[in-house]
């Protein structure tokens, strides 16, 4: 999972542009939650600063919010549990 601090990035997946993320947003949670290969490409539109969480740290930090994260990704087009 990547959390970034400023600028914008675009997320393209499932064959189309899905979203533009802004400062404080995150991406990569689908792969970590479902333990599958990444489902989208993320492209910076300007300089960005990122922090990376591996699976162990992701689970430790976000354990209390796992159900909420799963509900959010269930809303993404093409994602099914």
C-alpha cells in the first residue's frame, strides 16, 4: 500500500481511467487485502512523496479498519469478494 502526501496521481484500471487521487489518498490496498496482483496503474501528474507499507505493516496498522477497507474496495468496478 502506498500513501502519498502531495500533488495528484491518476489511477487507471480495468481498461479505463478510474480516478484522480489527491494529497492524503492511498492506493494498493486491493492487492494487499485480497492477496492478488495489482489491479491498476498509478501515474504521478507531478512530483509526489510516497510512503510504502508492506503486507505485515499494512495488517498491523489497518487491522482495526479491515472491514471498512473491504467495504470500500467492494464499491470499485470489477472487484468481487
